[in-house]
């Protein structure tokens, strides 16, 4: 199997973003977005997904973090779409449950070729670490639309907003890791009866 890597740049009047990923990495993480809590969440994805992530983003944070967060989701999704290639031989589906103290989240992903998001995360506060939690939806919408995946995010319980968010992102990383794993029994076959994804 060829290297599953990608580098993508997105430059708009609102943001300038560079993302490099290695799906078969060791969880190396280098990230500067100007949005510290988002950086903390993305590090969970790298570490628990064993995906090397190198991210540099400059955005119009003097307005708010909306454009930076959304465009980062878009750019990261584009990088995943390129790196995963034709999807032959991957497990395609991934899921994970992750607890953190009182919080528990479940994430299920399908590299289906069809964007879809079901996000049910009843955050107990409107912000955490200075981050507007509404922006997580913008991030994941950007990601699924460009990675072309179906994604279900459910926070099953939790009182601490930091814990709720962290369990979602840790589970997201673990679900990605499972879905992207190469299944030797597939021997390069497409994981679909359609013959394509």
C-alpha cells in the first residue's frame, strides 16, 4: 500500500490554513491555530488515532474563531479524503466509546463517500477555555462534507463541558483509527457491494 499522506492549503480572505497528515503515523502533533482549546482537542485526535497531524492556521480571530474553526474542518477533511485514496482494503467503519470521569461519548464513522452528520452533544455550558462550543458543529460539518464520511457523535452523559468535548474528540480519533485500518483479508478489495465508495 502506498503512503497514506496528504498536504492541503486553503487560502481565503478570512483564513490561511496548511494541513499535513499521515494516516499511518504514531500520533505526532504540531499545531498552531490561535485557538488553544481547539488545539487541545485536535491533539486528542492525533494521539488516539495514531495520525500524524501538522497544522498551521492564521484566521480573523479579531472577529471570532468561527472562520478559523470551520475552515480548519474543511481543510482537514480534504486532507483525509486525499490520504485515504481509493479506500480499497480499509475496514471502512469505526466506532469508539470513551469515558472521562463522569462523561461518556460514542463516535461512529463510515468512510461511505456520502457526507452526513448526526451530532448530539448537550454541552452543559456555552463555552470552555474561551471557546464557543457551537463551533464544534461547524468544525465537524466542514470535516464530513470534505472527507465525505458519515459521522455520528453522541455524548451519552456528562456534566463537565471540558470532559464532554474531550471524550468526543478522543472517541473520534479512536473511531478514525479503526475505520482506516487496513484489513489484510480484504486484499485490496473495495469494502462495498457497490464496488465503489
